[in-house]
C-alpha cells in the first residue's frame, strides 16, 4: 500500500499496488472503458446514473443532445460494460454496471 498526498486539500488516499501486471486482455478492456468515458456527454450520463436508474427520456435533457445522439453515447457506454439497459414497454431504463465509477470520479475530483 502507498499513500498518495493530495496537495490541494492535504488529504490522503490509500491505494493498493497491483499484485501483478494486468494481462493484455485486461489492459485492452481498461483502454476500452477509458475510451468510452472519453467524451463530456458520456461523463455527464455516467454522473446522472450515479444517482440511480433512469429512463432515456430523462437523460437527453441533461446531456443537451437529441435522442439519437444520446442513444449512440449510451451504446458506447453499454458496449464498454459501464451501463446496463432494461426495456420496459416503450421506455428503456439505464443503470450503472460498475457502481465503483462513483469512487473513480471522487478520486479524480480530489486532485
């Protein structure tokens, strides 16, 4: 374990060093996840979903894009394994597959 000092708030985060190097498949998966998170609209969607499951009709106004653009962003996030969808009647509801993304955002925000 190592301590990482946060200069701006004088807080420390305890992180564990990886036991061994990740496999090539795991590195590729990580890169896919980071690439999926690499757009401001997709980050905004993930932030919204940290509050809980919601319908696609509630996501579009938050992102500020039309439904087709939001649907493409949702597909990227779903294909990366970050979110799950559930069709109920005419609506599709989305939720986080990786709730630990909240911790990741908190870690980033602490910098």
